[in-house]
C-alpha cells in the first residue's frame, strides 16, 4: 500500500494524522515508517539514521524537543531581526 510513497512523505502523513498536539519521538516515527513500508532492514541504526537525515533536511518538519518531531505548519515561524535594523534603532536612540 505504501510502496509508491517516499519514507519522508509517509512520515509527513503519520504526523498529520497524529495531529498538532502530538509530536512523535523520532525513533517511534521512523519505526512506524519502516513498518508501513514493509522495508527490509539489515541494520536498524543505519535505517533510522538514513530516514532521520531525510526528515531533518525537509522543511516540512520541525524538531520540537527531546527528539520529537512535528510539522513546521504547526508552529509559528521564528521572528528574526536583521542586524542592520537593530543597529539603526540603537544609533537613532543615541543621537
């Protein structure tokens, strides 16, 4: 059933089904991906590492805390101030 979907897309589906309030520990998520894909695994640690790397490189995923992953859509983007705007404000205050 999941043969034609990538591991990363399957991980996305699993997290989507879990819902916003349910980030999943990375090993549990990856083991579920392996199980659903019926993937033959010679070395579990290598398989986990490979899929973890793919998830980590995909911008749809967000590391939440303590090895848990969620979807980036669930969390507001971090606001980043540019260095030049904060420098300009500081310079204006001292003038």
